[in-house]
């Protein structure tokens, strides 16, 4: 029997757009009003705001789901534009589709549906583009140790609003710990200086005693980004998101905006969340060890009733180049909190080091003169 070629559908059946009920033009989501709005006549349409579908799911359930095939054997589909009639090949996992011929903006609902775990919630943009650009101008100009010409990038216009995939994790934790607690005490010690004179001084010693304890904590909505384009450390610079504002996923929020399907799956996301939780538990236990210091700390943690959610959160993102390196700037699309990475000026740092050495040398000189 001859091998059959895979069947490629003639069009992406799960592509949506919303026409204005007033003038027939296309509507997109507007951050300022948090509604669908027509750019032609200004007519707006409210979006639902229920959150009954944003529920926790068992992590054990996710393990069985992730074993199923994702159906990505067909890499592309043909998108038929109802606006101008053109047909264009699009990636199956591209949630946002813009027709290259007429510019109409559409949402490929199948992009998220083709993933094994689909979003249960979404948070619409609140921060508009102009507000995000203002945040960039303020942020790029801060900091003395950065190059002076970095401020020229404040004219940057490559700032994209994008919905990024996130995982949230809840779990109960119980930790048993053991350590040696150290208590400082002081003894008087006699010594002879280089000129043969006898002196006494106080010397600190440490008395070690065994210590142990038990610590419990419930983690609620540990947030992990599911994208490979932004690191967890980078995105944490614009945390927190007020997750109580997440509502039921509705693809209409994506109209006119970029979006991304998750690249880190739920298991990879939990590995990151696991590290976040363990570091928090470690810091909390350290603060509970009696005495003045500690050593040989051992922690045994049990995590139970692990649950998760998959949500899309709004982010303004820009990658800018300085020299031969690329840096990122981010703005939280809900709160407006800004963060990112900046290049450092070698000459400014070198000058600061030399200045500090000069001041230290001057202080030493004048103290010796007395």
C-alpha cells in the first residue's frame, strides 16, 4: 500500500474575527476601555467577565494529559481571509493571524485548542501602549552606571503587547528539618604584640547544639512563565499580577494583540515552581533556627495536593540591541510595573572604583597623620 499524504485542511476552521454591529468594520480589544472597540466608528462591545471556569486542576491529572499526542503532525494550515478573499499558509500554533494583504486581525482559536492543556483564564490588558512607552522612557534613563547614549533608545517604537502563557501552582507543604544551632560567646585571651608587650582581647567562640523543627506552608498561585522567549528571572521583575482579576478564557481578548502558546509544559513549569517553593521554605526555616548562626542544615519536604491552572497574562515586551548584545524591557500589562536588563558602562564603573580607592587612601593618610 502506498503511503498517504497527510490531509491539510483548506482553511483554518477555528479562526474568528468580530465585525462591528454598527458599521461592519473589524473590532479589536482596547486596553483603555477593556472592551471590543471599532477603530472606524468607535462603537464598543462589552466582553464577559465571569471566572467560574478558572479553577484548580489536579497535577496528577496533568501527568496523564501530557502523555497524549498533541496533534501537531500538520505544521501549517491555509487561512482564508473573509475580508479580502486571500489565502495564506499560517502556523498551526500561531494564535494571532494578521492578513498580509488587507491587514485584518484574526484569532486562530485552534492554536490553544491543539495544545493538550488549554487556557482556563485570561487577563485583559489595562495598560495602553503610550503608557507603556512612557514607562520605558523613565526606566531607560535611570541608573548612573549605564552608558549615556542609552537614553537615545527612549525613542524606541518596537514595543509589542503580547499575551504570554503562564502556569500557576498550589500545594500544601510540610517540612522536617535538622541543624546545628550556634551560640556565640566570648573569652578573654592574652597575647604579645610585635614589640613584646602583653595585651588581652575578647575572642568570639561558638557553642554548637542540635536543633530540629517542623514547618508547614500553603503555596497559593506560584506563577511560572510558559514561554521560552522570556526567562523566569526576567519576568519576575514585573511581578506581581493580581490574579484575582483573571476571568474565563475568551479568544476575543486576543483580537488585535499578539499571543503565544506555551513552550514549557506543565511538568517543566512545576520543576521551576518546585525550586521557587524550596528556596522560600529554606529561608523560612533558616529564620526559625535558634541561636546566632547554624550549620549542617538538612530539610525534608513533602508536597501534597498539587494543583495547577493555565492562564494568559498581558505583557508589553521589547528586545533592544546595544552594541552586539540584545536586552529586554518588560511592562506588566495589568499594573504598569516595568523591568528589564540594561548594559553597564565599563568606564563609569572603572571611574567609580578608582574614586572609591582614592577616597579610601585619603582617609587612611589623614588618620595616620594624627
